[in-house]
C-alpha cells in the first residue's frame, strides 16, 4: 500500500470574509465595556541599607509598620549601597479618612 500524503488544500475551510446573507455581517451587539476602577495612589519611600534588607528583621519590621497604615510594597529600587522601598496605598477621600467610631458633634 503506498503511503498517504497530505496535500495542502487549495481553498481554506473557512472563508475570510463572511457571506452577506449568513448573519455574520450583522452589526456587533452593544456590550458594555467594563474596566478596572480608576484608583489613585499616594506614594512614600523608605530607605534601608543593604545590611538592613538582608538581616531578616529590619525589612520585616518596616513592612509590618507600613502595612498597619495601609501601605503596600510597590517596588524596591537599587540605590547603590542602599535600597529604596517604594510604598503605595490608595488615596483616601476626606470622607473615607474616618472609618470607625462616631463623628464629632457639629456646632450650630
């Protein structure tokens, strides 16, 4: 039995352009675009020496303290003998700044 060889088809199975009557050329439906919410950040930096970064305590202490205030580590920038920790947190509106407790009484 001779070997079967595949041949390249002369025409593709699917047409490049949809036929006008097959419904594929209908206008696209209106799908709402949903993007990520726009978030504004505030940034802060902390500077540590290389020795502090690798000692196992200083970096952890700085990150825990910053995390308690809502900061997260965004990037570590090489500054030669020092490392700059770029911290970020979402900007808070004046209404959002007071999250717990009661509002102080207003004077009329």
